[in-house]
């Protein structure tokens, strides 16, 4: 995989002493065969990974902000609701149904799904359509690993995703019954197979918190955050463009592609600038095209009208 390195380093994301200390602990644990685990018993995959900086030179995000300022409507619409309520969601055991135009459809337990896949820590920018941004060190792997394991058939042109839908564990579902649950999203196949498209199982050197989409979430760093669907339970390869939740709710506001584009405003938020979470009173900056990943992904949209295909 090609490395797309920027200027941000992991020591900028957390305090340098904490960073070095955790690396020493993890190195020692790995040597003893007792490295920490991603998740619970059903996620028994050792937390051993390499680090790649895919970010650009931007302000960084404290862990407490990244895990407490979230959009996850299944747990409530306020930014703090997911951190307060997501503990109710059970993530062990967990399985993902993979189907559609694949050679090996089935209901995959998490251990089977992650078997043979190496983890990598990637430092990505994260941009919300609400015009705020973060920088997050995710742990996971390229989405293509799962798609290749399932075997995409020649007719597969899109990948559809679905989030867990358990009202008894996700109180926001009951609070908002008009929302078209379950949450669904989708990517074009070349987007899904791009090496930057990631399945995250952890962040900040630890298991992925429930409020951030445990145990498996999508991270597509050049798109607005709502495309990065959380707590995935279903992946389907299709020939036709799949429906997406926000496009069903407000098609004029949320297109299928949802690429970060400072030249195309949302009706309620200008996209020209962004507020950096954790950046203080003056933490605002211009929004880069494709969230700063244009050199890697602009070719996917060559010849497309990005205002029409927003």
C-alpha cells in the first residue's frame, strides 16, 4: 500500500510522554505475548499494529473531545448523548452479514471476519458536514480486505452498509421514531476499494468506544463524517446505487457522494471554513478540497460535475 504521509505526528495527538509510555508498554506486552485486545472475547485480536500518518498539517484533537463530541443519533441528537448512552449497546458477540454479489456470502463472526488481517494505525482528518473537524488516530485496516475476502463478483458496482438497529439498547431510536431506521450508507466500488477507505476497530491506541461506532465502523477521510457509518452489521455488494439515510431524508441537502468540497455549501452550513474541535476560540481554518486528500482521490471523480454530483 502506498503511504500518504503528512506533517502531523502521533506525538501531536496525545501528550508525548503518554505516547512514548504506551508504546513502551505495548512493545513489552507484545514481547510477552500479552498485548491488549481490541474489544471483548469475540474480538480477541491482539492490538499490534504499525502507524502511518495519512493526515495533513492541521490542529490536533484531544482524546476526550473525540470520544465525547459525537453524532450517533441512535443514542440521541445532542453531541454528548452518545457518550452518555452508548454503554447500553452490547458488542459481544458481534457478527456481520455479507451478501449480494459476492462469492462467499454469509454471517461472519468478528473473529472470522478479522482473521488474517493486519491492523494499522492511521492518523486521519475527520470533517463533519456541520463544518467542524477533528484529527483522529484510528486503528484498523483497508475496507478492501473484507471485500477481497468475500470475493466481489464482476457485477458489483457499489457497496451498501447497515448499522445495528436495537431500540432496547439504543434509546435514540425510540426518541426519534420518524427517522428511517436502520441507518444505511453506501460507496461506489472504486471508492470502497481505495486504500484510504478504512474499517476502524480502535482509536487512540485502544478499542473503539461504543459512541464512536464499536466494534466496526467505516472511515472515509475525504467524505463528510456521516458517510463513515458506525457499528456495522451488514455489508452488501450491489449493481445499483444503494439508498443512504440522509439522502432519503433530505435529497437536496445530502447527495450520495458527499465529498468534502469548500465550493458546495450545505443549505445550513457554509463549507468554506471549518471549526477545529479542541482548537480553542480561534480554531478555524479554510476547508481543503477532499478534506486534504485530493492527491490520492481526485482521480476517482475525473470529468464529474462535483456540484451536481455532491
